[in-house]
C-alpha cells in the first residue's frame, strides 16, 4: 500500500485539509509555487493528535481500496468471461462458427473495452471516500 506525505494546512472542526508534499523541500518553502498542489480533505479515523503544520502520511481507506479492487479487477474479468460466452451467439448472427481464435478476440476486446471504460469513468468521476491519516511524521 502506497502512502503519500502531506502537510496539514487547515483544521476546521471535523474537516482537515492537507497539501500534498511533492518534494521534501516543500516543507520549508513559503513561496506557494504551482508544484505545491491544491488542498484536499482527509479523514483522521485513528484520532491521532494533529495540528496545523504537521506532516502526515496518507493512505487510502479500506472501503476505497475494496471499491478500487472490484472496479479495476472484477469488472474487466467478468467482461472477458462474458465476451467468451457471447462469441458463439454473436457469430451465429453472421452464420459463422465461433472458433477458438474468434473467442480469444472477443475475450480480449471485452477485456480492453471494459478496462478502458473503468479508466475513463474513474477519471471523470472520482471514487467516493477520502484518504486517511495513517501516521504523524512531525511538524515544520
């Protein structure tokens, strides 16, 4: 599981906003350059003691990881299986036999189209859920 570093920019009640740290030099930089990124909300499910300016490690929550796994693995796999079984009926519409090569083409086509669809949908509509603070690395 990949963790990212971020710096807490604002704590307002239950909402925590962080800025991603792209480089270690960004911790002490006050310039606010374009490399800093934009603030985004995170959760603190472990109720770790945090304050503005702390550097934290972020990870995806368990629910978000489960949704990502289902979308990225099971949907294309199910589509590939569907392609295998639809090869026969589709080819019978054209009065042609569905040989092993045709079935392989259908499997690969369904796999590619479903994977591309999942990719495009998740780029246009982010998955629900927030990143979680896994540990506090320190302050500025």
